[in-house]
């Protein structure tokens, strides 16, 4: 059973709900909070990504058996000189 106080409170909430325009939809405070949390998460992810990208070494290391890219073409193909 509902008490008189809760019935009175519900009556006030129903009258407040009727005063709003039913054709107008707004996100309200909850929408702003969700948007702000998503924005903060994206900012933190971008910050973390930048930190990790600074650690990446983009210079390729030659595999074993392949000539180095910096070496002159003639010296790598000729091999060791017999003397």
C-alpha cells in the first residue's frame, strides 16, 4: 500500500510531467554526462596512442642473408675479396 506522503509526491510528479512539451526531445543532464565521459575516454585513448607511437622504431632492420639497404650495391654483391 502507498502512504499518503508517497501518493502526494506522485501527484506532484505527474503534474510536472504534464507541463513539459511532449513534442520537444532534449538530451538533458544525463546526455551531457554521457557525452562528456565519451569525450574524456577518447582524449585519454589519443594520449595513450601518442605515447605508444613515440616508442615505435620505424627503421627496418635487414633480415639475415639480405644486404643492408645503406650498403653500396657493388660491395654487397661482390662478397669478401680473396687476397
